[in-house]
């Protein structure tokens, strides 16, 4: 299972893992197929699910954090 940790512009640290068998690294036949990743942080109650390209492991930290931040709901109080 592939896991990445990124920090967004708001300073939240997100831990992301690929869902299911679709991770390109876990399933070489998945090349070219999008991957759903689940990202969590302490200030957001539910995981954020983001669909990314199959080479998401090579995406820059800033780019990945930006996609997650755009998909995330407002932080809980």
C-alpha cells in the first residue's frame, strides 16, 4: 500500500493512501487508470476521497496538497 503525507497551504498535514487494488504500484496492470486516494487530517471529520492520475506517487507535494484542499470540506471546530 502506498502512503504519502503532505502539508497544505493552511498548515494541515494530510496522510493519503490508495484505495483498494487500483494503486498502480500494487497492480502494474493499472497503468493509465485513475486511482482514488483517501486522505485524512485531524481537523476534518471524514476522509477526503480524491481521484488522481495513476502516477500520483510522482505528483509534487504542493500539487497533491492543492487537490486535497480543494476537495476537503470546511474544518470542524
